[in-house]
């Protein structure tokens, strides 16, 4: 997947709406799909967005979104998959994003603690 400028939102990623086609597509393009999710989360984190749209279905109004509270767990799952597949070249970006999210979370926790004192 080409490196993208994070100042632009990720392009829409359209998935087949037929279940069998979706399963075959997912098997064939799993890493590309995971990279798209990471890209969308990166975009959302850099803009403090509460959610991000990651996929839409062909010939449908349905979309898949990821909420801020789920950014880290999605990145953890992606990282685990990359490690299992020995796709180590994709890991640094995921590690960086996870660290960014953890830093933001700890800063938010500190602010809330100070407000409550």
C-alpha cells in the first residue's frame, strides 16, 4: 500500500456486499484492509475525531466505523495478526500509533485528575 499524506482523509474502501465475495476478498486482501484501518485510525487520531469510517459496502448505504474507544484494540489486533504472519515490515507504524494513543490517553487521565482535585 502506498504511503499516504495523513492530512487527507483515507479514500473510501469499498467491500463486496455479497457474503461469499466478501470472504474471498478478505482472504486475498487482508493485509491491505488492515493497513486501511490503521491509516483511517491514524487520520482520526491526528484530528481528535471520535470515530472514523473505514469501509463501505458496494451498492449499499451501510458503512463500518471504528469509535475512538476501539482504536487501540483494533491496532492491537492488527499488530497481533502481523506478528503471526511474520509481516514485520508493517509493525513500526502500528507500534507508533499505539504509543500515540497511549500518550493521549495518559494526558487525558492527568487532565481529569487535576480537574477532580
